[in-house]
C-alpha cells in the first residue's frame, strides 16, 4: 500500500475512493456517478506523471493530459504516451 498522506496514513486507493465513490454515496447518487462503469456519467482529468515523482507532487504540479466531462473528451494533449 502506497501512503499519500503520512500524517493521516491514507493510501492513494483510499484517497481516490474518498473523492469518488464515497462522495457519490453521501449524495445518494452512486447509481449515476462515482465509478467508471458503463452507463454512469464520467468527469475526469488525466494528469502527466513522471517516474520518481510522488503522486501528490504529480497531482499538484502535473500537466493536464486529457479532460472528460459527462463522458465526452473535451481536451486531449498531443503528447499522450
């Protein structure tokens, strides 16, 4: 398990679940949003990642590689690899 926030002992997987599925459950919208499955609305951003850089550093300083809103690609950079 990779720890993202050492003080809180939160892993990257737990952080992602807190920001997606758990938020949808609190709003009672888990049947519409919160996970990437067919039939659900999807908003997401892809960030660049550089090996050796922490996930938090990538999140704070990474460049947006793509942006999807309501399941449609809104932005896609040319340097996707």
